[in-house]
C-alpha cells in the first residue's frame, strides 16, 4: 500500500536502463542551456525554492565532496539485473533535479555534480563502498531493491543519505538517513485496507498474498499481512513464488480452490501481470485486486486481466499534473533529461529527496558539514515536496497517514478515493502499528 512503493523489485513503474548511454558516467548535473541563473525567488508549488545563487564560503576542512563552487552527490540505483529493473527514473529524476537546481545557481551558489552508481540489484554493498571511496558529500535520491546490504557501510563511512525510497528496515531505520516519504519498520499504511474493507466487507475474510521469494518482498508481504489482520482481514492463502516464473497457473488454481476474494502481490509488475492473466484463464475471480504504488505503471493498462485493480499512491498522479505546480515542475525538468525512460512515481520521490536535501543544505550553508546538514534534515517535520506527494514527517521518520487510491477502469488510471483531485485522505487511524521483527536499522558503532 502506501509503503509498497518503497519495496523490493516491485518499486514503482519498472523499466530497463540499459539503453541509456549516460547510465555509468559521473557527470555534472546541469541539463539547462541557460547561461544565467533563473529566478530563484520562484516557488516550486508551495515550497520556497531551496536553490539559488550565493557566495559560498571556503569548504569546511575535512569535508568530502565540497569545493568552493561545487557539491558532489551520489545517486545509487539498480540499472541492470536478471529481472526488469524496478528503479527506472530514479537516476533520471535526480539528473532532472540537478539540472533544475543548477539552473537557479545551485545550492547557495554551489553547483551540483552527480556521481551515478549502479547497484545492479544485488550489489548495493559494492555501490555504497564506491560512494564512500568517491568522496561524495551525500547520497541523494537513491533507491535499490537490496538496500539492506549496504546500509551499515553507509553509516560506517559517515555518509548521510536522503533516498527516494527505502526497501528494507535495515536501510529505512538507519542512522544518518532522512527520507521524504518515510518507511519505518514499526508501522504500515492501512488506509487502503480500511477503505476496501468497508466497500467489500465479504472479501476480506478470504484474502490471498503472493510474494516473490526475495527477502525484500517477503518481509514487506509479512508486514502487510500483520497490519491487515489487525484490520479484520483473514488470509486463506499465502505463498512465496519464484522471482521469475513462466506460469502461475498452479497458484491461480489453488486460490480458486481456497475461495480467494481479495488478492495482493509483492513482486515486479511483469510477474504480477502474469498472475492476473493466469487467474483470468483459470477462472479465479477475486472481488478485489489491491496493488501497491509500484503498479502505477502504464504497462499494466494494456493487460485486460488488470481491469478493476486498485492501486495505492504516495504521490499525486500524473493525470493531475496541470493542477499541481510542483508536479508539473518535476515533469518539465524531466523533459530536459536525455532518456527514453518515462517518469515514475518513485521518480517524483527522488526529485522530492533532492528538494529536501537542498532545503537542509541551504539552511546549513554557512557550516556545510555532513553533521550539520543531517541535523537540519532531522529538524524538518512537515514535508510534501511542495505538494507533489502525501504530507510526511521526515525528521521523525514517521510514516504518512494519508491515502490515495486509483483504479484501472477501461484501460486508464482513475482516481476513486478521495474523489477530489490533487488531494489525499488523511486520518491517524490509517497508520497501523506492527510488532513483527522486520529488521533493525544500521547504527553508528560505539566509539
């Protein structure tokens, strides 16, 4: 649900990056052709622009990634792997942010330089070590399926991070990390469950969950099951599947035999699409198909078996960009990035991560150290990226209590709850406390 946009190989809208010629290069982030800074007084949605010109002081002694004129940031994301890449548009969105920000003059006059690092789905530790060795100031706008692998390394080399999303508790609860859309291990977004249980009360007693057999997915599925059980759901079918399978016909038949009426899956978009097709072929017809934000993916719209499925959202949908200046600013900046990869919901979160980091760095510009920027980040308790996503408390790492549900209707994503465009339905009751052991965050070692 709300948290599922930040998990495993199911993240948001999948797509391969292998055709992107800049994928493995370090580069300056500017993509603007302007020779003079744009008007830095302009807001981005409701947010004061954190980017603009300035007269930077000398770089603090011993601070990596800072010069008198630049600030070097790493972007870690999956770009190649054995399955269709789930973090498409993460890197591209940070390139869009860097170009946008540098067009205003950078962060207090320092231009952003990006170090683009490929975590290759299962090499997050190696990618994190590269960021440490490359002497970047911070990791910003990142997102990797197996981010637990490098979580401790990030803390041990004293990096700070503002990710687009986190997939595991080891990363989400880490020291030195603040994210625009928090994903804490001790709570879950129950808004979709509350809405669907009222609309389809007979379905929740016959629920099914499938999850790809990879830690990030199975932990997320277990967490959702615990949360949904506390809201009255009863699971009659729960199975871990292959990361990639040729057929899910057997699972579809088993769910039919169990009388499944509510279905959810934590997997890549293409694998869930296979399941839905096999369910249709086998005559398995649940009343409710409830999917996370990773399924806000246009490729799903071409699958007739996905008709009627619900998709939860952390961000305002692109269909409403004309009503949302911050989201439109993201899309306008993204158009300047030379790539065939389409923008995604997680890409919006990456752009928001850039804005969050820049806001803190601007505030700390007279003393631009990692420790000071981290302190400024942790002091930010109200954030929505200028209105482009659900309101959150990043400084306290609290999950949002807001809900937005889309439904696939006639091959389109249609807002169904709340019905008013450009809004979320927020209620503290939507945030469900969970007690299972889903991992602990990477911590600083005692000195």
